[in-house]
C-alpha cells in the first residue's frame, strides 16, 4: 500500500523494534512535543488470551505473544487509515506542543512489529526500528510486570528469537532507520522531522 496523496496533511511516524527498547517512551515524548498529534499503540490490538488466533509456544504452556499473528493488525491498519482520512473520532493529543509543521498533523504508530506489517510500513514517512543488546534487553524485561506473566524460558526461547527474526526480515527495508535503544533517541528523530519542515512554535 503506497501512501495516498489524500494523507498529505499528515506526517506518519512508525516506531518498531525490540521489547523494552524505548518505543512507547519515544512515542510519548513526540506526542508531547508535536502539535496536533495522535498515537496508536500496538499493544491495544492483542487478541484476547483465549482467542483461537493465538499460537501456543512449543514446549511451554503459554501463548506466543511475540509474533504478529497474536495481534489484530487489520484492525490497527483500519484505525490508522480512519484517522488519516478524517473518519475517526480519535482525539488529537496536543495543541500546545512546542513543535509544529504548517498544514500538518502527526500520527505516531508504535509497537514491536508495526513495521513488519507492510500496509503500515507503507504509510509511514519516517520509520524507526529500535534495538538493544541481549543482556540489556533481558535486564529491562525482568523489571516489568506482564499480564499474563512471563514464564521461565519465555524470553530466551520466544521473545528474543522472535525479535531477531523480525529484525532480520526488515534488513533491506527502504528508509528504515535503526536506533540504539540504550541511547537518547529523540535528537535523531527530531532532526529528521526538522528536515520535513517541523519547527518550533514561537508562541509556545
């Protein structure tokens, strides 16, 4: 799906990548800074735990929540398109942010496999994939509480290998920028936005 010309009054930012890499934090910072922004979080689109769409982990009594089929991606795409087409009652988050682009609004789409879903990848103007070293990712992962809880072996056997596959599948994706989630991510993204015409609102 190519980006439709009717969406030219939007700048769409896709943020994907490794678990606990800083995707949600980056999306929230951007939403706070950018005037007239909206955020879609992929975590809101997981199928219910008892859904037949889930695939059980081999050797573990646990659904595999780290593959794209565990999420209702067509619904996420439809929600994104409805926002871009002005057919959604989705509220824009900020009208007081410091940064704006004349005649533009911002849609931020974040989640661990949003850019592995080609229809979403294709509507993004800026595309970021966040990575971490294994040990740092593991350390961050075990500081968080999940529902349902992680079980022993889930990270090592499922989470990390699925991330490696998702990352590899985007190896040659055009326009994809890889960001180190252990560093400050905001300066690079803001520089890219400024190249698209985003600037500081002198009234703010």
